[in-house]
């Protein structure tokens, strides 16, 4: 995406929302968000990381994590990585199951893109693949992204041992 979005989308009525940046997000909270948003789409990479490796990413000054709350509860998040002055990468974006179907997805993506363009980059990049929501690419294109390549991802389920380690907090 090489220009800010020009759309304007109203927030659905009767929802109380907040979009809050979390500069020092606790690892358990981050893993909770990542799992709740990404479980359906087979997000496991960050769950497999050691605390040290994940802390290094999340405490990097170039990383930004922002959480969407709907009616007081976490409902989704996005994560940026500001590669350099010219490029902001949208690393993760999504809604939790309970927030899907409320009409906040497009609105939240637009808020995400406004936040990315506030860094004044020359481009905003996002990577999606065949494991993401079937309409993800179409949605990104609707907001001004242009595909530059394609790839397929493989499902790599967590093992029982990995699931136990995650739930024990280690």
C-alpha cells in the first residue's frame, strides 16, 4: 500500500469501543490475544517462541501492539513493525470470535491503517496466505493494498507438549 486509505467507515451503533496501544504488553496477555485471534487461522509461531525471543520482539522500539475493546472486553488486536522510516509492516491483525459479525472488522482495519500512516511511511505492507480468512486478500485490496507475490502456508499444529507448556506459562 503506497497511499493512505481514503475510505470512511462509521462504527456500528450500540457498541462501546476503545482502541488502546499497549507499549509494554505482558507476555501472557499478548499470547492470549494472539491465540484468541489466530487459533482459527492456525497462528502458532509466536506461541512457540521462548519468553526471551518474544520479549525481544515486543520490547523492540519498532514494534507496536494495539488492542481493540468492545463493550469492555478485548476483541482483537494489531501489531506493527516499523522496519525503517519508509516501511510499516502490519504483522498481525484480527478479531476474536465473539467480535466477528458485529460489523467492527472493516472499521478496525481502517483505524489500523490510519495508525500505520501516522508514521508517515512510503508504504505499508501486510502478508497474508491461504490459511487466513478467505476474504482477507479481498479486504486488503479494498483498502488499497496491491498483491506483490503469492505463497501457500502449511498448517503446523501445536503438539500436546507445546500446548501444556503454553498453558503452564513457560
